[in-house]
């Protein structure tokens, strides 16, 4: 029988745990998760914070994007792509009104400006001033009063190279995403890049580590190819949770089940990563299914027995929220992650 998630933490006393949480990913998935976790972070102005609380929240973000505004700035200014980092900074911002809107503002016209977001340009300017992308991220976080820390997965300039099942190789995230073949293996170029020491320290002292949601091969796996990160995750005493995607993704995960996602992550990490998998059980509307079917995509199949055979405990919840696309219900995901951590004494017997 599957364990039931405790979805109400109101009964946890004010002496409940203060957690250190590390969320690993990229794209819109990581920023969506961070937005939900943010409300559990202890704030100086919080008179009655939720329980349990997050003492420190860290986001580790992939930096392999080579498309759009990020790709242009990367090529023209020889800097790390700022887009995913910018989204995470905004997600953790204390001020979700004017400053956040300013950072997300995208220029619709203007020679050289069209397509760029203000936040990307801001990070580019700070990088030029400080000479350090990591410092630019830190200063931007201070300006937006973020409730957490954002670390690039590596400070090295990297590209993705995919080996497809037909033997072909494709270099570059944009080209990989546009390819129609099935990805067999992903590598970083160069392969021997290092993470920030702060990232390894955060992982080592974490109580909870999450990976996902996000594009399997272009947002999640690249983080695990950075030397030292998988080993640090395994050595950490934290609870490790895979937050599974809602839908398959064209050219990345078509026909892959939840267990297939976990296997791919473990395979590229070279280690067994997870204790739990947080999985959506809510069915999409017929209209949403039809929209994704046009791309050949569908809801990810939940193969519970296969997940358990890998040694991962599946936890099911209603995490699907529909808009123009399917998105995770960020507050519900965060609530259930905190509920899981509120059961800390019980989980020691499950690990």
C-alpha cells in the first residue's frame, strides 16, 4: 500500500523543524517550485510563519541554455546564460509586484533590444561591472530581496551534447530540443567542469533536496553532469525527492514513464538518487489532453511497481493546474513537501 502524504501541517507545533532545502533544476519548473517553497522561508516580518519553516532555501540552476535572449547574450558577451537564473530570482523575490515585473519585462521592439528581457540585461550589466556572474546573481538577489540563494550549477561555459539512439550526435540545447530522435545519453562539453563550493556546502547540510520538475534532458540532467554534484547528493543525509513532470515533452521524453525518468536521472548521475517521487495523479481535461496530443505529448504514465522496484517511494497528489499550458500547482507541491518533512521521525525508518 502506498504511503499517504500528510497534506495539513497545521498541527505541527511552533517548535517544529527549521529546514535547509536545496532545489535543483532549470527552466520554468524550478522557478515554479521555488515560488511555492518561498512562503515557508522564515522572514523577519513574519509574526506567525507556517510550520515547519525553511531556514535556508537554495536553488541550483542549469546554465546550458543557448537560445533566445540568453543565447544571444551568451554569444555576444561571452557570459553564462541568465534566463533561468533570472526566473528563479524573480520567483524568490519578496516583491512580486513592480520589481519582479521589471525583471521579467521583455522588449517587443527596438534594434538590438527586441526579444531581450530587462532582467537578462541587468544581469549582463552587473556581470560586466563585477567581472563575476555569480556575484551579479548575488547582488540581483539582494536588490529583489529574495527569500533564498541562487547558484548556477557551474561557473564554466558549457554546451550539451546528445547521443541519439540512431547513433547521431547533436551539440547545443536548442538543436537537441528541436531534434526528433530519442536521446540515449547526454554529456557536457567540456566534461570536467566544477560546481561552486557553496553549492556543495548547501547540499551537504541540506535536510531536503529536490530535483525537478523540468525538461528531463535539458533542465534536470545537466546539473547532474557537473562533477561532484551527484556524489554530494548521495553523501548528504537529506531526504531526496524527485518532483515528476506532468506531461511528456516533444523530442525529450515522449513515451517515457515516471520510472523511465528516474532511471535516466540515476544513469546520468551514476548513482541512486531518490528516496521519494512526488507524482501527479489528477487527470488533465479533455481540452488540455487534445492540445498536447497535437505535439504527440500526453500525461506521463505512472508505473508504480516499476518505481518501487527502483527503490523509490511514490507519493501521489493532485498537482496539475491548467492554464494555457499544464503547470504544477506550486502551493500544493510545496505543502506536500513540507508535510513529508514534518514526518521526520517516521521517515528515518523508511530510508
